[in-house]
């Protein structure tokens, strides 16, 4: 099944937001491990969540250096988090993620 770049980009953003919100992967290295995506793709995807009005914030660990910390979804905006949970398998299949 051929999937448009627009759809795969949208699904990637939804899936990354879900991984962060479910605390499955809350850092760039954890996202890379969970999905197999390159570092730059993971970073760009997190940055692009704002385009969907998903508020994702980085929380620095107290006293930590070099940006040690984790991401957290502060607000889903108009996105239905429960829909993502119900369609995780479809998202993984379309994206080719484990």
C-alpha cells in the first residue's frame, strides 16, 4: 500500500507524541531506539509537533548538564489521544516501526 508523504509525516508525529506521552520514549535516544529513526528525524519530528498544536516541552533534570532531561506532552490540542491508542498497530505498519 502506497502512503503519501503527508500521511506518513502526520502519522509519525502522532506516534512520537504518543510514545512521549505514554512515557515509552521520552528522549531523542529513546525515540531512536523505539522506532529506528535517525537522530535528526526524531529531533525534527518533536519540533514539528507544534504544527499540530501538540504542546511538547523539554524538562531539564535539576542540576543536570548538557540538556539531560525528558520530553513531556503538555497539551494535545485538537488531537484525540485515544484514537492514536486504538490505531497504534495501523500507525506502526504504515511507518514500518516495530
